[in-house]
C-alpha cells in the first residue's frame, strides 16, 4: 500500500509550517526525509497520524488506500493509527511507559486493534520481540524498559509499532539517541523489516549519512518545503539543489576529504 502526500500545508498560530509538501512512499521501500531542525520533517510525519499540535490547521491530501487521512473522523483515524500507520519516536526512554512491562505495552495494542485473546497476544508479542532481535524474547516479555539498553529499548519500540501489522512505518530520528555502532544495528533492522514485511517506511532524520545506509529514495526539506527528491544515489552523489549540496558538505567525511 502506498502513501501519497500532496500539497500538504500546516499552519500553527497563523504561521505556515508546511508550505505544500509532496511525498510518495512505496511498498517495500525506505524513503528518507532529511533536513535541519525546524525544516518541517517531523511535522510531516505527525500530520500523517493526525497528531498535530492543538490549534493547527492542515490542508492538502494524505492518501492511504484511497482515503484522505486529513478528512477522516477521529474514530476512523484512531483505527488507522497503529493499525495501518505506526510511528517510532526519537527517544525510546520517553516513548515507552516505565511502569509497564514490555509485554504489556505490546499486547495492549494488539488486544485493542486486533481483538486478540491474552494467550494469542502474548505469543505474537514474543514472536515480535524475536523478530526485532531481542535476546531471550520470552523472558524479555516480562521485563521493564529500564532493564534494557538504549538500543534494545528502540528495538522494543519498533516491535510495539509493528504489533498490529501496519502498512506504513514512520521512524522519526530513530537513531539520534544511540551511539554509532548501535545506530547501525537499528538501521539494518529497519531495512530488513521493510524488505521482509513489505512496509512503506518514512525515515525522518537530519543526518544524510543515515540515509546513505538504508534509503531507496531521499527527499530534502528546507523551510517547510521539499526542495529535492529522487533516488538515493542521484540525490547524494549528484545533488541539484544548493541546500542539499551544503548538507552533504557538512558531513564529517566530506570535511575530511577536503583537508
């Protein structure tokens, strides 16, 4: 299932944050969305899920399965969230509930959206923990988030996002809070899940280096607009827009080559 964003505009308190964003996510593809802080990339992901700040106004079209998500009543949008579109946030320390076991946080989603019984939900949760490479998945089910490392917590957050078999996964800066070696493992996991499950993944990041590792397509945002979009190799090796070139030149590798 593809997700198409057409001429998306978001205004908050009279200020236009998104100024006509166009994006298309394909099944089994990772689409990287890059840009500096404040460029509008996270706001784009939140708009898909209807999680915009209070008082904001959205126009345009976000099309999933022939429906415009912007026009859905809250009750239908709640079914879309988690069920068809899921999101992984930047910091698993804040996105996971510290007082609930990992297993409960995964199974509550399944019981709510899929109507699964307790035993069936537990079996699927343990399977998901194994799929995201949590060691000793059955034991991990009963443990709490603080008993895991940052990288393992992010994998658990991904398992929760996948609990109801969504078609679209939005990953908002999923590796920013992790060290470099752990980052690489989480990115490989996202790429593998995309390939295995046929997910359409929107990978939001300020780091073009992250894009080069996993993305099929890359879009670059600046001041609420997509200024460049295309296949990863084309955008990263032969950028057309001066802003994309400036982002690439700011990467540590580029600076080292210039010395």
